């Protein structure tokens, strides 16, 4: 869907912490304030607020509660949006629709997470809403405890079908770290090579610790407007978007469990009036290394079975022909669900990437997946 005229004009981040501290609402308020300052706006200039949060954050602590704590007055748009990792794209699309239709002048989209606490693990925080009934209950009874083993099964199947090896997963992790080394917001910036990757412990074969995103306490926010008088110098245009919700229905005999994603990408590209080859930077949702490999193929950026060789040859890393997750992604950058790829796309298109800046980056594709690939959502963004 095209939203010509809408643009991201402000970006705000908190520190990304791997230690306990800070409630999600507090972090969200800080990110909102930073985004408004970046856009040169006051709270009175904002008449829309869209809030996304992880499943570990109670819904009653976002929305109206956040709007009050952030100091907003009367808002024309106020919603809590929730479709897991696709939430960020949905928020930006909703904001773009509102500002282009005149339903709001400036809308803030914010996501916050705080899974790291003094007691318990990030996994236990996320698991609170899962329960022990239905499909999740059956999985737990069979020993599939959490998301990592679920994606480990996917990774094992992907390697079998494509003839790939764990070296493909390693190449993605090493590439992400190479990008993250020049990202001051990244939580994992130490150099990483294949030897260090292989020394990391196996969590659920074939996935090692370094195949998995590391949870953080943090928040990010963007400001979306169609007002041409706001943020003239640092606008990032919202050219197009696409989404599809396969809700786990797969075609009989199909090897891809990511079915439907290509349609979301193609819809986004068509609505933006660009082609795959026009995309300068690719910012994908990457909670696990295997997801990057899957999405490269599912989204049509390489042929089936070619994602592994592309990663091993350095094609998605610095100086590669398809710069992917240029801030380190969620694997080495920071895990704020769909906000992670959006943030990096904005940084690249505003040419603020410093040592990791992709020369001449003018167009970016942002991809988000939600649940267990129940949702695909994509944005096409362009430098003003």
C-alpha cells in the first residue's frame, strides 16, 4: 500500500542494556522524548501515539498510561498495536495512513521491552503469557521448551533440504557481528570469527548461543508525519508497505515454512514503485541466524538454496553486494523486535551510519515477522 507524503522525521533510542534495570514504560517515555527532540517537536505538536510492547509487558501499562507519563494532552490517535515482530511495520503503516488522511499531524510509534530482571530469566518473562494448554502445552509436554528449540527444528530441516551446513549459520553470525562492531548502540561488538562461533555452547542443535538474539532492556521511537514543514533536513520517506498473515497454513508439499512472505515483499515493492534490484540495504527480522537465510530466499533476494553460499562469500556483510542487517541486526545489535530493522534503515538512509554506513544508500526494505511466522510485514523506505 502506498503512503506517498508520509515520512519518518524523528528517531529516538534509549541505551540498550543487557543488565536488569528500567521498567518498559519508563524506557518508552525516554525514547519518545528523544524522538521528539530529534524531530524538533514539542509534545503539543503530537496528536497520535501508537505503542507496541513485548508479551512480557502488561497491556494496562502501555497506551493511556504511557501517554500520561510522556506528558501528552489530547490525542486524536492512541492505540496499543500487537502482532508480535510485525508490530513495528504495522504501526508505521497505520501512522502513515493517519497522517496522509489528515486524521493526525504527527504520530509517534514506540516499542519498549524490559525482559531482564533481578530474578528470573528473559525466557521466563516472555513465557508468562504462554500457559500450559493448547499447542504450547503439548509442545512443553514433549520437551519443546521455548522458541529456541522450535527454530532449531526449522534450522535442521532447512539444512537438510538445502544441503547446507552449520557453516552457513556461522557465516550469518560472523557477518552480523562485523556490522555491529561499528554500531555504538550494539550490545555485542567484540570481533567474532568462525572459531569463536564454534566455541559457543549448543542451545538446541544445530543452534548455538551465537545463533540466537540477545534480549535487552531498551526502547526505540519514531515520529511519522506528512507535514512538509517538519523535519525537512532528515526525512525518510515511507514509499510502500505490504503484509500477509498465513497463520501457519502451508501448501501441501511446500518446503518453506515461511510461505506468504514473498507476497508481502512484492506488494511493498510494487506500491513503492521499485524492484528488488533497487534496494540498497536490507534490514530483516533476525532472531536466529537461520531466519536470515530463510528470508533472503523467501523474499526473493536470492534463489532457493543460494542464501548459504551468499553468506559464506561475505555477500551480506560489509562490502558485500547485498548489505543486510547493517547495524548487526538482532543477533549482535539489539533485540527490540521489529524496531531493530526499522531503526537501522532510518540511520542508513539519513547517512548517519559512520563506520558502517553503506555508500549511496537511498532505498531500504524493512521486514518483520510475527509469532511463529504467522505474520509478514514489510516497508520500503527512501532517503528524501
